[in-house]
């Protein structure tokens, strides 16, 4: 009953956001545009326009987690709302242009957007305060096996307002007296092996205790298993990645079309960037570097040069420490901040070496070092490397290779065009977030024995 009340009240607050956002658009459409399009609609046509906006808003709100008041800070919710509104209203204005004889007036649409932004900000502040006051933090237990430190992450990301950690214990302590979990509402399992984890999971499910599991590599592979019945038994079949031919063909077609359109539209920006790099120090505007793609095949990635020409004069592959790296040029800092240095990779996509969405292309030397400690790292190469991907969007720039591997395998386990589009749109959210360009601290650059702390890091450049 408690969880039912939680779900119903949370959905009601989210519904309030949808109503507040839809009202200014509906007023703007009915009051300013409905009667001025080339062939005015009847009642149902106008209603469909409003419903189309609602559908777009809900899709983008889902992609950017704009309604997740239980998980994110108020500022993050507002930022996500702004992205969802900008894309929804932008697409609807294009629809309006197609329905009108001439260019429609921009002022009413701009005014509606301003009202939506104000209402979205007010809702985010209200909803977050309401959530904190209405629902006290869940009494939480953290059970760890191989990995510790989850309680620090709860505090770091401000989740202590939702999870009040009352006990932290090893899995052996928990199994000695599992009844210790009877007094908590939620349990986090961190690095717990499957046998012990299953005992705790079944106990928690039986007692209606929410359980959050950090998966292991095997769990992620199993998530993509195909359900079947064999020998009159339920069975799961796990295979190497082999997408349906239709999905592969559509994905390649989208890669070509989107890359051609992007290169055409951004060619002036690319030309200006090349001139600026050349003028800054006389070095080449582009650099190429060997990377790995599907099945370990090597190819040359192209990027705008953002570091000094002699950044790797000793020939040793190193990861970057981000903005603190003294080898980054003044022009390089700007193009890295706005991801302009990535644009030449669209030519790699057109050539077929890369895809729009996939695991980040890694250097062979760095991948070999990771595989010494983490042989499963090679499983990322079941698919083509991507300009963006699940790990790039949902991980941080300096997330550990193990975490990024998990996220890449999650993407590989569930291939779909809808997921590709979701990742492409979600990429917009991280473009201007500073943590997505953080570098890697020196002490975490190289994998050490028994440690998975090394971070993937940014690219080094060779002239």
C-alpha cells in the first residue's frame, strides 16, 4: 500500500508538469496559429496538433529524464526540461512552417516557450521540495563483495535525500544473519557474486525490500539472452552479437544519411576550425590515429588537432588529464569544449569504419593494457566503434574502463534503431556538461595489479 501511494502521488506530480507545459502551447496554437495556416483544421485536427506536441515532449522528457524528481537535483531537472522543451517546440515550429503558406510569426511561439520555461522551472522547484517533504529517505543497507565505496557515491550525487544508509556490511556478515535486512526498505548489492546475491535477492523480494544490483559482466551478457523452450524446459540462449539484417541495413543507411547532412551543414564551421588551428601554430589541422573497431579491425580515426604537434614525441601512448593537460593548445581548449574536434569522424562513419552509435574507439596499446587485467574488454568489439554511445552518454568521461565496458555491453545486448536514436538525442544533454570532459587523474592512468581504477581517458594525438 505504501508503494502504491508513492507511485500514484509521483505520477500525479509528473502529470501536473505535462499539463503546465501543454497549456501554453495549446493557447498559442488555438489563439495565434490554428486559423492562419493554409488549410485550417477542424476541431479534431487542432487537437491532434496539441497531442503531437505532447507526444514529442513526453519522448524527449523520457530521454533526458526531465521528470525524474526522485533521482536528480533541481538544476539537473531544469536543464533536462529546457532541452525537452527546445526540441519539442522546435519540431512543432517546423511543422507549423510546413502547414503555413508563408513564414509564420515567431513572436507567439517564442512567448509560449518563455512561459513554458518559467512554468517548468517553478514545477521543478516545487516538485523536488514536495518529494523531499512527502517521502523520507528509505532506510538502506549496502552489502558489498568485491567492490566498496558505494556509500560515498550516494553522498557525492546527493542521493542521501532518498537513501539513508543505516548499515554497511560485507556479504559474509549479511549471510550470517540475513534477518538484519528486515529493518530496511532498500538494499544495494555491490560486487556480490551470483550465488550469494541470489540468496539475498530472494529474501528481499519475499519481504518487499527494493534491491539495487550493480551487475557483473555475466549479468550484462545474460540480459540479452533469447528466451526459448527446449526439452520442455524454459531456457535462455546467449550468443555473440549478430543483429537482424534489416536492423543492420537501416542502421548503415542512417549512418550515411545523417553523416552527409551533418558534413554539409557544418562544412563552414569545419573550414573555420581548420584555418584557426593552422594559423595558431602552423601545424596540421587534422591528425589521424590508429583505433580499433568491429572484430578488432584497425582503422585511422580523424579529428581536429587540439594538442601540440609534439604531444607524443617519445611515442608512448598516454591518456589525457583533461583541461589540466598542458599539451592542449588555446584553440584546442575551445574545440574540445564544444566537441568540434570530433566532427572529422563523420568521414570515418561514411567510410564504414565507424557508426554513429557504438563503443568508443580505443587505441590498440591502451586496449591491450586493459585486457591484461580485464580480458572481457575485447567484448566491446562485437560491434563497430561509434561517434557516441551508451557509455559516452551515461558514463562520465573519467569513468573506469570496467564501468564503460558494462555500459557498452548493455547497448550490445539490446540493439534497436529506437535505442540508437535515444542515444543520439541524449548526446545533446552532455555536450555542455563540464564533467563529460573531465580528464583522468595521473594516479588512475595505468591499470595496476588487481585494480580496475584506470579510466579510459581522452585521446592523445600524433602528428
